[in-house]
């Protein structure tokens, strides 16, 4: 004869689990839904953006941001490796930096996210910055890298005082003139070695913009004046392109 359960205070549902494994405190709040369903629900929620708590939404945004950062960084590093090995312009400049005693290893060319206002930078202390989220093509990155390598070359070969606007202007004129910024390399490939007025206007405009970003430059007039003062000699100076070793 079965014993009567009515005499016991133990709820009948517990009787089906004679051994209750204790849960860790962190597991205590785990949903009672099956793991498979839980995965499906959260992936659907991620997909639609619906059914998320504020905390989950923030987490999702963070994940998306991280994925974008990682993707941009991977792309920038892949472009960089390719350009360092295969771009005639970049290998030429790297080679001349090495010959001048300022070798630029891959680690001195750094991919980082940047604000919209810039695509690269050069710092004597930190090397070259490549703005991983600002390149719309490998060609664009090649132009930017060539531009920064020309600053690096100037810094290596000449005593550049970057706080001196005339020094800065000279390097910006050369960088804009000799990198692909104003399509110099394309013109050369086409066989046009004489620069037209449009090219000069482009170089001047870009040099003024860059000098304007110098903290020592207070007004657009100061930038324009610095560029004009060194224009003749710096525009003509095409080193290292005319150097023969
Ligand atoms: Zn520059």
C-alpha cells in the first residue's frame, strides 16, 4: 500500500527530483527556457533590434562597434602589408628612408580609428598614423602613406622644426606635390612630366590646409603666407625622386 503523501509537507513536484543539485549563485537567475530557445531568441533579438533591454541594446552596440573596429583594423593591416611589399611608390620611399638611416619597420606604421577630420599623421616620436576608418580604397591609403613617408623622409634628412610654419609648409608642399595627393604619380604614368597649373593649385591648397592645423598657426593668412614664402624652392625640391644612389 502506498504511503500517503498528505502526511508530508514536501511539495509533490520536488519528489520527482530526489537529488537536487545546488546551483552556483551566478546561475540562480538563469532563464528556465531551454538553452536552444534562449539562443534563438537572443539571435533574433540581435537581428531585429527588438525585444532587448536597455542593457542588452548597449551591449549590442558595443559588440557592433568592436566588430567594426576589428574589421577596419584587419583591412588596414592587410593594405599596409600589401603596399609595403608591392607598391612601387611605398617601397621606393621606405628604401630611401632606410638608406638615410631612418628605417621604418611595419610596427612604426600604425592603424588606428580617427575622427572624420583626418586620414593620417606623422609624429617623430610615434611614427606614422594610418586612420583605419578613413580610407575608401587601397589607393587612397597608398597616397596617404606616401604623404606621411615624405614627412618622415624630411624629418630624417633635414632638420625640420615642426613648430616653425615655414618648415612645416615646405614639407607639406613636398608631400602634397610628390605623393598621389594631387595625382602626381598618375600624371607621370601618363607621361606628363610638366605639372600644370591645376596641379600647383591643388598642392598649394592642400599645403595651406595642413599648415592651418599646426597649433602654432593662428590664422588662415599665416598659413598662406608661410606656404607662399617657401613655395618656389620647396615645390622644385623633388627629393628623393631625383636622387641616384
Ligand atoms: Zn602632411
